[in-house]
C-alpha cells in the first residue's frame, strides 16, 4: 500500500496562507485518487479537496476559491495551497489516497473516486488565530 506523509502545518493568523505537502511512497498519478481531509476538534472528518486519477480537482464548498489542490507527479507529492485562512479552518489535515472505481455509461468506461479513501497519512495540525 502507498505510504503518505503530510507536512507544512503550523499556526497562522486569520487571512494568512499555508501550503501543505503530502509525500507519497510511490507514483500516484493514473493510479490513485488523492485527497485532503480535515478534522476539527469535536467534529467528524470532512473532505476538503481531491484530485482524481486523471488529475481533475474537486473542492468542498467551504474552501472553494481559497484552497488549491495540486500535485507534482515527478516528485510523487500532493499539495494543498491554503489562502485566506479562517479560524474555522483550524483542524488536523490529512492526506489520503484511494484507487479509483470504474463504471460504465453507455458502454464507455469511466473512473471516479470512491466515497471511502483507503490510505491515510498521520495528519498535520493547522491552527488559524483570530
């Protein structure tokens, strides 16, 4: 299984920026969906963004326009650029990977990310101060 290690978390003032990195132990492009999740104190884990196995990004409404997910395929590294941070962004942020699922529509094969991600990093803390 792929191993994931997050880094780049820290403390920042409201309105500031951070960039999180997720180093993968193997090449992920074309093989895995890659995603960022977060879990705030007292809340359940939520998806922030993901990139499907073809490199297409998706974002949660809460971060759309502020966060950007990207990947450096040559470095096997996933990034989350976080701008205009808010106190409510405070959470532990996790990188995750999952093999895409295949489905057919009108006899054409497509892939999509599953609801459950299989592989997880240990998380990195992001704290946004008011």
